[in-house]
C-alpha cells in the first residue's frame, strides 16, 4: 500500500464522527477490490461492481460477500466497464455495462446471459421499480442520452427525459422533461416515487410513479456544499452519483462534496424533508440491508459498513473469506488526493457534453467524473481522484 493511500485511509477514519465505520471489503480484510462502484444487497449477500482500471476496461467483475458467513468471491468477469448492479425478481442480477452500452443479466450460477437484456446509451444507475427494471442513460451520444428507461414486459420504454441536456420540465410529464447526465436511481416503495440523481444538474429529481409528473426534490442546479442540516428544498449538491432508499429515508452519494447525505422521511415530507450529512467520505455506490449502509470508496479501494440511525446493526462477518472460487486479480494501488474539495458554482451552459473517454491507466470512474465536470467548471476536482 502506498503512503498516499495509507494517509487517505487514516483521513477517512477520522472524517467519520457520528457513525462507526467497519471495513468489509478491501485490503484490510483480505478481500481485494480494485475500483468499487455500484452495490446491491440480494438474499443476504452484498454484491459489488468492480470496474477495475482503464487498462482492464473489458475485465470488470462482480464480487460478492455473504453477510453472514463472510464468504467472498468473484461471481462473474469480462464486463465492459460495469457501473451499477440491481437485484431483480427471484434473485436475478442486472448490471449496467457502461462502455458496452448494454444492460446484462447475471444468472444464479454466475453466468452472463449471452444476449443483453437491453441496449442502452452508456448506462449508469439501476433500480427496481416494483418488478420493472429502470436504468439511466448518461452519455451525450447515442440514440437516447440523458434519459431513464424502463424494461416493461421485456420491451424498453422511455420513463423520463427527452434526451436534451437540460435540467428542466418540473410540473410536467417526466418523459417531456430534460435531464442533465442522470446517474443514480432509487425507488420509494412506500411513497411510490422514483428518484433520479442528476450528476451535472446537481439535483435530486422526483417522478411520481402514478402520474409520472416530475419535480425537483432538492438542489438548485449550482454545485456547492449547501446547508449542513435543513429542508432539502434548500440543499445543494456537488456532482452527486448514486442513491439508495432505506425505509422512508433517501441516501445520496454527494460525491464531490465527499459526503453521503441523508434526506430523512422523504416519503411523508417530500421537499420539507430534512437533509443532513450522514458520513463524510467520497463515496460512489451505496446499498443497505435495512440495518447497515454499505458504501463504496473507490479512492481507498474499499467498501465500508455504517450502522443506520435508530437501528441495532446485525453483525457483519469480517472474518477471512472461506475457501472458494475467490478473486484472482492483484490490486494495483494508486496515489490519491487527500485534500478537501472547494466547490464552486457551475456555469449555465446548455450545450451537451462530449462522451468521456477514460485515460489509459487512470481510474475510469475518476476520468469520467472529471471530464464531465470539465463541461461545467474546469476547476472542479473530485475528492479521491488524482
């Protein structure tokens, strides 16, 4: 482990003041992962996307950790820059293959279906809307960028976004609204709403699952630290990425602000819900088993667990992995930044961003975030990225 990575890890440990932090995947528990991204919990097992590095862009993997036994293994490999993963009916796993422009299905035995579930445009976040799969088309190129699609009865249908790179259309139908690089998705089963995280829009958008009317839950479109605690209607975000519903609370990876934000009781209170900082860490993927929040931190090549408010967490095994078909790749540590980002207001340009191309040897998630950010503010830098 490099000196820079040690310092970054120490800094992350001291950054968490309100919640205990437990490493569950990473070098410290002998469960290596190179570039953790999307997470999901399915039938007592945590699944983690390992996007690997740009030089291994077609070798992305899905890792799994049994939360009871501690068994850690590689479920499947050979994915073309995967980003997110979702648990569907009967435990079927869906993966967004971003550079492959596909949604893939992983069967129970770990094999990938030879045919994609659907073609997509640089898909990012996934979520289950009941039994219907949703995915976010992120890129500015392709047949339908800046949109969210639903796989209804095996046929892709547009759920939100016109393809235009604009954060507009509140009060109207979601299919007539603009989205600015949608990334994360989350479904509130109790409230019936779907939440869309606009990375370059710096917003959390909400779609009523019945009427399909879209609105803005929080974020004013300008990148900034916002209020530490207060009504979500007054919150600011800085290049947010993933999201997760836990009960009636929405958790958002406010990635450039190096925070995970909790929007408490959003189901009942909507825009009057209170936003606060749950933890201070440069997270991407997040998932939950209803007692703990699991968080990917790619700059540290680790996944951490945090107890949820008001819940007594169940013990998560941190024992060494049992003998199995485990990982075979070797972690290649890279130096990371440990400075605190200084958010700035973004510009209001309306031109669509070019499709990001990862730099050889670089962390692809960092490359894509930074290149997308450059479209709105050349001074932006992502915490944990070189």
